[in-house]
C-alpha cells in the first residue's frame, strides 16, 4: 500500500526534487526535521526543499537548531551585511566551533550558505532571506553581545546590564554548575536577567531609532536567550522534561519573534519561515511517546497549535547506511554504521517498499483512507541525535509515534551516508561544559 501511495523522488541535485514539495508552499511555516544530526541526504534534501520554498513561494527566514550568535554571523554573510566576516567562507568564520561541530560545520550546510549568499546578492536588502538560530546554548556570548550593543547605544543601560549579568559571570563557562547550585533554592540571578530584558524592551523606541539595521532586535533576542538559559539550566535538575519543555518553548518563541519582526520591518508584507531541526523537535509531540508518556511538548506541537494548517511538518528517515555521531558527550566524531531498522517500526515499513527514495504525503484527504488507517497504528520510530549507541539502539533510539499525526510528510532514503564534516576531532576544551547537555537532539 505504501509503494502505491509513495511518490518516487528524483536525485536531490535535480531541480525537480524541490518541486515535489510545491504543495506545501502556501504554508506560513514549514518545519523540516532530520532523523539524525549526521546524515548527508537529510541535510541535502532539506537544503533543496528550502531553496525551492525561497525561490518559488516567498519564504524569507531559515531558522535552524543552532545558537543565535553563531547563526547571526552566518546571516550577515548571506545577507551581505557589513561585518568583519562578511567576505569569509563559512568554514573560516569560527562559528559552531563546539561539540557537536559536525552538526553545522559540514560541506552540505556550506553549500546551502553559499547558494543563499548568491541568491540574496541580486535582491534589495529588505527582500533577502535571513538565517537565524533558535537555540539557547550561548549564554556567555549572548551576554557579551547585549553589553557591547548597549555600550554604543545606551551607556547607562549598558552599565546596568554589566551589573545584572555579573551575577552569572562565575558560571558563564559552565552554566550547568549554576543550575546544579541553585536548582532547588533561591535563584540569585533570575530577577536581574528578567529585568534586563524588560528594561531593554522599554527603551526600544529610543534605542531602535539609532539603528539603520537590526542591531536592536539582535540585542533583544540575545537578552531573551540569557533570560531563558538561566531558567533552563536550573530546570535541568528538576528533571529532563522541564528543561526539554523550556528549550523547545524557547525555539518556538524565537521563531514567533522572527516572523513578527520580519513582517514589521517589511511594512507588513508576509514573513514565511523554514525551520531546520531534529525530528524530535519538529514532529508534533502530542502524537509521540514523549508527549503521551513523558508529558513533554516540542516546537512542532506549539507551531501546530499556533498556526494549524498553515504549518507543515516534514520528517526524514532511513533504513541503514552511515552516520556522523559520537559515542559519548565530547567524544570525537566517528562515521558509524547505522543498524538496519527494526521489524515493526515505521522505518521497516518504508524499507519493505523496495524503493530507494520517496516522499509520502500523510495529510488527511491526500493519503488514501485505508493506508492512513494502517499507519495510524502506533509503531516504533528511530531517533538518532549527536550520540549514537547501536549496542543499545532499541532503548536509546526508538520511541513510539503515530506517524500521520506527528508529521504531514515523510521523506525516505533507504540507504544514506554520513555528512561530510570539516573536522572529525572535537575541541579538547569546550566553551561550556553544559552546551547541548543533556540532550542528543
């Protein structure tokens, strides 16, 4: 039944590949998830779909599961915004330079970034597509960005920021220690970071008028990140569900602000976003074990609740091949063999079609009722993050889901290969021991 409903995909490098997803072009938000953080086909397919959405359907934001400050450096490059790194190759920018470096420092991402820079070059500044980071693992860097911006635009508020953020100074290089120290007691820094964001927003009209770009918005988003990161690191020690929910809520709120800001900057013209993140973040959590059993929410759920049918969720999966991952946190990246998918899983159903690649539109009214009913039966689904533990794969990487309600479209590649990372070894010393911990997604 799947074989009859599935649409065979052309080569990712062909223009026809992106055109296969034109039916999702009317969405306001398209979330494209990957079944691992280290599979070349997932990255290349995501880039090809995104290029089509940008060139043919007016999408003008690419929001990625990465830190805001690092993504901002890349954004200046693709939008030709004057900066020290404007003419540097993404490989030489010094961004995404912490574990897991291969997640964004790879040739697949670099190719898309170069393409977007070329595409934007022919457009007026206000029409250029931007790149932005959704994650919150950059507390120290974000603090410095807020202080630096205010030192040039509001020295009095800059002095206040320095005083308030100094509370976090002992922990910015290891915020996990801050979270552990104050998890169950008084949080001495919380009030300061909350008030800093409030005061910054109250001065918006005074400060923003001094800008001829989006400097204030960048400072605002860094201040929001600091506020949420302070709360996140404390929540880590309440339990993983609390910190997961805070992180994904930050993803969603950041995305929402991106859309609002883009629309206001463009005189009310539409803002449309493509999101790149793991399947665990984009697939609607209400229809997975994480939502049903662990009471966790995610960005995909929040987007569906906010935008309904104007939000499309696309996921990617594979049967076997190779993947870039690590065995443990901060271990070197390795190219590992991906075990064949388990019997009884959604991946095994896709593999049994015998088709090397296809897309399956899961939407009600598109997928035939009989197949949709069959796929509505809860099954295992595989999730590989930056850590891969094949020896305990069933318990480490499989979770139950109801695929047609979790996703709107499933993109299948039966055999895949690892992303082509710039570096395989990870840094000896991390800028923050807490970055990306405790999640592999």
